C-alpha cells in the first residue's frame, strides 16, 4: 500500500522517471502492482512522450501479471490500446499472452476489436472476430455494434447493414444501441431515406411492446428520436422533423432539441417554422432561450438578407445578458458582414476583444480587413 502511494505521489509531482524506477524495483522483488498503479505510470509516460516505454510497460502488465484490458478498464488504457492498434501489435500481443498461459476471454477481444474499429481498420477487426469464431468464442452484440460503428466511420453503409443483418441470422439480439448506430450512420451519410424504414420498424415494435406482445425489434429511446430529427433537418425535411418532434411528448421540454429544429428550419429558409418553434418554446412551454437559440435565429435572418430582423434578435440577446462563445461569434460576424451591418460587426468585435477572444486580435491588427472599420461598403471582409 505504501509503495502504491509513493508511486502515485511521484507521478503527481511529475517525477515519472523515479516512479518507473521504483516500480521496476518492487516488481523485481515480487510485488504485483494494481491496475490503478500501472495506469498512473503508463499515463504519465504517454504525457511525457515516452510512447515506446509506455507500451512496453503495458505489454509487461498483460504478459507477466495477467492484467488484461476489459470493459471496465478500457478507458484507462485507451491510449495504449489505440497505439497498439496503429502499430499492428494487437494480434502479436494476443499470441504472446496465450503463450504465457494467460486466458484471453471475450471481454479482452471486445476491447481490441473496438480499438481497431475506432481506428477504421476493419480488416484487422474482422480478423480478430474470425479468430474468436475459430476459438469458439461467440461474439456478443457489443462486437457487432463496434463493427457497425467502424464501417459507418468509413462510410461503408452496405457493410454496416450486412453486419446488422448477420446479427439476426445468427440469433444475436439487436438492442436499441445497435439500431441507433445504424440509424446514425445512415443520417450522417445523408441516407435518411434508408433510416426511415428502420425507424418505422422500431415504432411498430413500440406499439407491440405496449401490448406486452414479444418482439425482437427494440422500441426507440430518446436518442433514437434525436438521431432522426437531426437526420431529417439535414435532409431538408424540416416539416417531417417538426411533426415527429411534436408527436413525442418526451421532447417537449428539451431546449437542445428546440435549438436543433430552429437551426434546421433557418438553414432551409423556413423562417416561419423557426418563429413558430421559438414562440412555442418560450410562450407555451415557458422555456428560456439560450445563446444558441438566438444565434440560430440571427443566422437564419442573415442568410435571407433580412438585416433589420437579425439586428433585433441580436440586441434582444444582448439585453438578456446572453453571449455566444468565440467560434459562434465568428459565425455571427460572417452573417452581419453578409447583410452589410458594419455597426454590429464593430460592436461584436469590440465585445470579443473585451472578453479576450483570441480570434478578435488579428482582426484589429493592421493592415488586415478589420483594422479600420467604416460605413463604406467593402471596408470589412471575412
């Protein structure tokens, strides 16, 4: 216990080399460090850029002490696992671990397959799944979900759907997380038309669940609805998104969803829908708009060239003491420049400088476009 505390104090004091020396000495004396102790030292080695030694220590931990990454410790060893996946070391490590007599169970395979998928290395991930099958270790739903996520990441939706269908063929229950992964992939790949039938399956299943009839299709959760709303808005189907939103009472008091819908409506030039949603949110539901609500409204009016309305929303936002972050301020600058509202550009830049936003500094420094603001058209440019 004392040794573990000593190593922790050394790491916290940035004395990583000393901590490694102590660790090596006590391990040589037969002491088996805990996962927490290994994690502390390995993380410090990564922070100091000593990647090779960090990986060496990680492998030693696995080979000689049989401490294998599982779902619970995945986040602690994430950097090591991802680095191994990039260096083609995972398969070799698995073989070495088994040669040392360490049992490699499904939990460890789950972690390594997921690491490959997060790196987009799908052939390597599939080879590990094949190895699992050869060793009669049945891949669980989490493995299939990782494969679906990986193929979605690569934009290969046909393979994602193939894995999804394979689960049903092999009798593996496809839970709501699996459905959500495929839905999200379709929506992010601008294939919301492929997502809609899947969503309708889940909606029909929800009715059957309510009648206590067994169904292998899970009912949608709140994240499912969020994915579909986002997908519809980005596919210029704002009316359908609003209809879906209003049909689900769970979302009625969720300001983040209102903001997403308002942004989607404005992005598609549906200012009447955006106004209606804003009024519903504030007057009927009693929700207070935040800075993102106003930015969405302002940007919508700027996109349509409605300078006076955009200015009213901006001034109202200021009166309520709301202020956007630095990145969002840049979006507003572009909108105000588009509608030739140089007074708002100047007001915004001065406020950004007062708040210490770094992006405002080069805009004021000569001879850049913001070094001298005037009412003349073309004096300000982004």
